[in-house]
C-alpha cells in the first residue's frame, strides 16, 4: 500500500476511533493533516477573538518545514496509536 493510500485509510479510520481524543491530540491530528495535504501554513493568522481558528493555525504553523510525506507518516502513526 502506498503512503497516499495509507494516509487516506488513516483519514477514514480517524472518523471511527473508539473514543474522542483530547483537544491537544485533535489539534495535532488537524495540524498533521493540513501539513500533509497543503504544506506549510499559509494565509493570515486568525484574530484574537477566534480562539479555535488561532489554535488550529498555530498548531499547523509549528510544523513548518516538515515535508508532506513526513506529515502523512506522522498522521498515519498517530491514528494507529489511537485505534
């Protein structure tokens, strides 16, 4: 199975986890997904009143410089650990 196929399978698996991950883990899942699918963070950082958007953007921005393939593998590994 190719890395892309494993990534797509992990996306499907993420919707059927036995229990909902804590917020920090959810942020990590989001950031790895964005890095894997879109590359480095881009666009404006959300404003002070958008707490959720700002946290998501910051988590994604922390992965700057991580290759998309590395992010896909980390995403796959994280979802596997949560199953």
